[in-house]
C-alpha cells in the first residue's frame, strides 16, 4: 500500500526529543526530558478532589458528559481572574480558552493565522515542539538569534522588514526552552513596539514563568499589550500535572473566537474531568503556596546542577544560569557538535538533547546541548554530570 | 485590532449544533444533542478505579506525568486485541493510536492526507463536525446521496471518476449520524472495491457500531480490508464517557506513523489518567456486559421515540428506523424547510437540528431534521414529540 501524504507531512520528522525519550530506560539518567518533577504534583489534593467528584453522583454524570469547546466556565473564570489579578495579564478586550495542554494553544493559533508560506519569526534556538507545529502549517520559519536577555533586536527588525507575510513572532518570554534565558522588560517593550510597527501578532508561550527561583518577576508581554496583539499561551503542566493535558490561551476575543472554532474541529473540548479538578483545586487550596513549594524543590535542583557544571566542566564549555524554569543551555567550544556528544553520553546511559534539534536549520552542526534538571533526582544530577564531564573531555580529546 | 486570519478560517463557521447546545437551558428538551445518556456510564466502576489509582502513590505520579503520543501501551493492546478478536477489525499491517476522542482521528487523518483543494467524498447528509474538520484543511467536499442501505453507488463511482485529487471516502458505516442508516455488507464490499479501483483511501468513522438494538452485526469495512486502505476511527465516548475525550484509530502502520507525528504537533498525547482508567476498566470489568446494558437502555428509548413518531406525525412526514445508534432522521414533505421547523420548536423549548446543517451545501433548503433519543428522558421523549408534532402541523398549516 503506497500512501500519498499531504505536502505538510513530507518534510516533517517525528520529534527527536520524543524519540529519545522513548528509548530512555529506567536505568538511564534523563537530562533530555522536559518533564516536571512528579514531586511537585499536588497528588493528595487532586486525589481528594477526584474521590469527591466520583462520590457526588449527580455531579459526576455531568462531568463525564460532553462539555463546551471554550472550556469549563468556572475554570476559565478562575484562571482568567488569577492571571489578570496577579499578573495584569489580559485586558478588557480579551477572553480565555482552555486548551489540551499549552501545545494546543500553539496549534490553534497556527490554525487560525497561518497559510502555507506565511512566515513565523522564532527565537534561535526555540522549542522543537512548536517549530514542528508551525511546520505542519507549512510556515516559513525565520530564526532570530537569542541573546541572554532575549532576541537580537536588530536581527528581529531585519526579519520583520525582509520576510514575506510575517503573521506572528513566537517568543518563549521567560526561562526559555531550551536556553533558560529570560527576555528583559526593555526588550519586551521593544519587541511589542516592533510588532506594532510592522503590524504582526505575538504568540507568547509561557509555561514556566511562575517557576522563578531568584530575581524579580518580569511582566508578561501580554500584560504590556493594550491592543490585543499578543496571544498568551499558559500551561498547568508544570504546576499541577503534565499528563492531564491542561493549558489555556488569553487573547483578543475575535482571535479566541477563531481558536474555539478550530478546537471544535480538532478535539471538541478538553477532558472535562480534569478541568473540574483544576477549578476545584484553585477554589479549595492555595495554588500560590503550592507553586512556592515547587519552586523550592526546583531551586535546589537547579543550584545543584549549576554547581556541578561549574565544578566539573572544562573552562571553555559555557552554560546559561537560568533564574527559573527547567533547562540549562550548554555550549561546547565553537565548531563542536552537540550531536556527537549526545551519542557518547547515551552510551553511558545519560540522555541529552543536542542543540541542532532546536534550530530552524537542524541539519547544521551546533555546539549546544539542552540539559534538564527538573526530572532527574539529586543523586542522578551528581552522577549524570560526572558522566557528562567525562564524555566532554573524551569528545574534546583531553 | 484587525486580524488577518488564515484562508481556512474565512469560510468556517462555528458548529451550528454546538451553538444550539450552548443555548439549551435545563428546561429545554434536547432532541438536538448527540450526547450519550449518562445512565450508560459505568460511574461506580470508574470511580473505584480512579480512587485506586490515586491511592497508589508510586503509580499515580507516573500517570500524572507526560506520556507517549501513540497512547498508553496497555490500552492500545487491550483495545486492539478486542477489535481484532471480536470484530476482525485490524490486520497484520495495522497499528492503533489512542486519540483525544473520535473527532481527533478525523483531524489527524485530514492532517496526514489533505492538501488544499483535495477532494473528500462524503455521505449526504453527514456529520457536521467532520465536514468542518475537512473544511479546516481546505478540502473540496463532494457529497454522495445517502440511501437507507448506504451511499448511492452510481453517484459514488461518478464522483470518483470526475472529482480531482480524491484522497479518501468518509463514511460513517453503521447507524450513521445523522440519518441512522447502516451501510449494507454488499455496499461495503462494493465501496471497498471502488476505492481500490480508483486508488483512494477510506476513513471509516464508527463511534456507534456497538450500540445495536436489533438485527445482525454488519462487519466493519476495516474488517474487509486486506491492504490497509481503510482507517477505522473508534470512540469510547458512547460506551464509557464522552467528557473524557478518548478514541482510537486503527490503520496501516505507515499511516499511523504519520498520525503520531501529527498528534505530537497538536496535543502531544491524550489525557493519560483516563487512558489508564479505560485500560483498568477493560481488564477488571466486563465491557461487553456493560455495552449490553447500555443497549437495553437505548433500545427502550429508541422504541419509544419511533412509537411516538409513528403515532403523532402526519402520514407524509417520514423518518428512518435505525437498528442502533443515537439518531432518527425525519423528513418533512418535499420543499419544506427543516430550519423553519427548528425555529418553531425551539420557541416551544424543544431543540432539533435542521437537516441543512449536515449538507455540504448548507445554504440550500432541506426538509430533513435530526432527532436524538439517547439524551432525553422517556418522559421528555413523550412530551417533546407532542410539541414536535404540533409544530409540524403548524408549519404545514394544518
């Protein structure tokens, strides 16, 4: 049987990371993952809520029935109130849609905006999952080099000037995946101004912004947006559970209306049970206190990871020092190949993601590597960085 | 703020049914829904499983973590074994992917196969949700008139001969939505033969086939398929719960591989918790016995609905007599407008879906109406059909 697949499928490859993760065995140290630590999930509280829901016969029947595509109204309200109240994220003209994970917000925005050949400007490096989503809409991807305080503004303006049919700028504004970098407030303002000047939208993907371990909160781009030019994509994956697939998007009501239509045509609505669980959790427990606890767990792991890298890596191997999130970006000396290093570490049962995966041109040799510290245990971080350092020395011939 | 939406969004309208359902108030009799009856959900058993999962600290942590895009392996296995063992659906070359409801299988198949302008041949009438999904891929839709034993074969061959770039035939083979018709075995064989002759695929959407209340099981098209030409889309919405968004697709491994890549780019994976719940349910309880019980509940409702229509409707108003599923298709005398009737009934607090909604050309006046009998109570069926009959007489001026 020979299949004549759509154009969009011809160039698309399975996510390298998800393929790497499939080969991860329990005895492997997974620096390659992007998973939150299960220690941060409020399991007891979610269990209590779930039990209570199933015990309420009248209520559970409705929860196991079809819901509306916009999402469970109480959760929409709680989530939006919190984002507006605590972070001034979302204005009068905005609405909120519940999505099946943050990834679906990226997909629905793409569905609403992108025709084949349209340009999406992305950070280089950027999250491979989103790059692949844009590719399924046959978008042209234009990468703007990432600096430690966000995109290179001159390169961004150059792209906005020269690329054709730019629909939006895709930016992971805080604790970026994979670099760990946070775009500065100054650059956020400048990026919004450039978006206005060239009349393009901004897709702000921000699944990690509440996982800050030090430094001051930098306002979301969306909270600087008075026109409805920014769609903010948020996620419950890193604060409640990743497996329940729960996220949301905040944007101009006209845009959200299109996302709702798109969602009707993909999965109708998000799992209703866990929308109710999340709403009950937010009503009955202190989400902020829970996030504070998760921050404590991650802060220790980040500190340990950074200390290990500091102590063990050769001087000419650099790495980012993220103030939050899940990732460290490490760079081997210029000309090195992260892929070759990954091949060495995986033999020693340490998985890492080579930097080329996060690039628009993923065939080009890249000296970067993404390291995750949220998933491995402290003991694994210690042992894994020993192995990583040894593999680096071997790779560099020292 | 003015948005420049993608081409696909310009012609797309919100699902009429979902809009109708949003306006449904608790005091309304909903013949418009497509919802299963909550009486058929195994709530106690699912609750017991859920409680058990949350009580198992080691296990629940993994279940709330990210999963793989293909789906939870034990559920894939159980589901596939059952479909192969009980229904001979799925062969050696086939694999199974878990989807976020049956609708997502339709979406992922479209993503894998359709370029703008490609043709999908559909039954006329057909399920509005799927038609809208095909529209989001800018497919050209060619409708083949539906007869009580399936598509008009001459019209189907004419379409296959004359339409350009036909990628697949979309068929709801058993207890079709909205007509309630089942395609006969003879026609299934002929449709598969035509698909072979013109080298197109078949997307067999079959969320209702196990809800048979009388007559003999007609083999799924997929079980007649030796080449891997058919993708079978199944659903747990009508046998376990609709709100959990759980479905599956069975097809040739090369095709499923593309669906997996597509899924990575949309929602990464389906809610893992309820994949585990479904797998546990199938291991620990008797799904067949549960379905038999649901059949009993629905059979009574269908019998009542048909008896009411028989007794109350004018002679020249016809309706289908489905052997299963959730829907009856009613037709007013030629030249009538189902939309006008729906406007009358909704005033009297009975919602119905006018037939034009299910047509490729939904602007054209259509004398049909879809009636659902699974959601309303027996008392509501009695009362609702009184109101329906009165509105029909009023509409026809009698």
